[in-house]
């Protein structure tokens, strides 16, 4: 059972708000026994993580400002390394290096993973570290998606300490081009068959 996500984020201020709005008792019951032990990733979370082709990662700078960054790549570019560790190769981009710099002063990150077609979302929190290509080429190469043309600069390793599945309310289903193509493939095949049959009937009519 995932408890450490809430144990970590439900500080005294949050609990007071929950108490004021009537949700504290139910959350306290769910989180009974939480002691700071990380929420172990199960096969369900791992499969969801490795099926994503994008996610959002938040970090915090030295001044306390949060920064949210989109990360994308081929499905599976975010990988389960082992235990509660996940990682991904970081590609050359606009050279702002905000996330990388933030991790040098505060290694806490929050990840938001979405599955729009199935209206599912998974939230992760953990401690992250970046490893530059020059310092460990093998680690970077190992996490590069095969055949992907992006240029890697580093890898991010994230040790997950908590996760939570969020409710599907208000998630609008959205579909990628590949998902739409797969969905309409049977209809396209039927349409082509009907066109061929119509063409054959017209040819037969013209021959009469």
C-alpha cells in the first residue's frame, strides 16, 4: 500500500486544512502506520512508467521557486532501473539547464505521468541526481532509446520515495496520431474493401 507519498506531503499545515474541510479523519485512517518507509514500486506502477512517451518533472531552485519541465521521447524512454530507481537520458535542448542546476542545491523532484486515452495519472516524488555524459558514458548510452536521433548530454536517476494514483475526474481523453491510426485501421480496411467492391460492380455494369 502506498502511504509514504501522503506521509511526506501531508505536513501540519495540510492536515489543518484537511481538518477544516472534513477530510482529515479519512486520510488519517488510510495512512495509519506510515513511518517514512518509501512506497515500493509494484509491477503496475513500473508498467505504467515504462509505457509513457512523456511526463512532467518539477524541481525547486535555491530561492524556493518551483520549476516544471516537460520530458519526452519514444515510449519507454523513462525506465525502471531496479528497486525504486527509475531513470532517463536527458537530450540536448535549449541549454537553459534549470533542472540540472536545481538538483545541485535540492535533489527533490516530483513527476506527473499522464495516460490520456485511459484517463489515468500517476504522481511520483523522489530524490534525483544527474550524471553527465563525460563522467559516465556507459550509463548515458544504456538509457538511450535504440534508434532515437536525439543527442544525449546526461542521465537523470530518480529514487522514488512515494507514489499515488490520482482520480480520473476531469481528465479529458486525448489520443496520439499513432493511437488514432490504430483505432481507425479496421475501418480504413473495410472502406478500401467496399471501394474495391464498388469498382468491381461498376466495371461489371459497364461491360453489360
